[in-house]
C-alpha cells in the first residue's frame, strides 16, 4: 500500500528525469528541456499526465500510452494506429 508520505509530486519526478538529470550529467546546455539549440528529445502521450496529477487522478497516469518518441529532432517511434 502506497502512503502519501512515500510519494513525490509528478512534476518533481518529471524534473528529476529531464532538466535535473541533464544538469547532474553536466548536459544542461545540450538537453533536459525543450529550448532552441538543445537536443529535441521528447515523447507525445495520449493524455495530459500533469492535469491528471493536478486533479487528484495521479493513479490514472499508469494507463498512459506513448504515441510517439522524438530523439535529436527525429521521430524514432510511432505507436501503431488501432482500428
């Protein structure tokens, strides 16, 4: 059972794996956020996970699907369209 004192906010998790992770690897000037001149590495999701977390539905984030993945500005993955 997960207790609220054992969790951290979703925004903090995202920062840990993006901007803060890049900073810890001394890559903050190249990656970690979407800015002009940085590597365009990002995913497109089927739902707004921040809105889910902000409205008390963080558990629904687990059902999120990745629709596309971009690495260095190139699409490297696209989820097949379901009929």
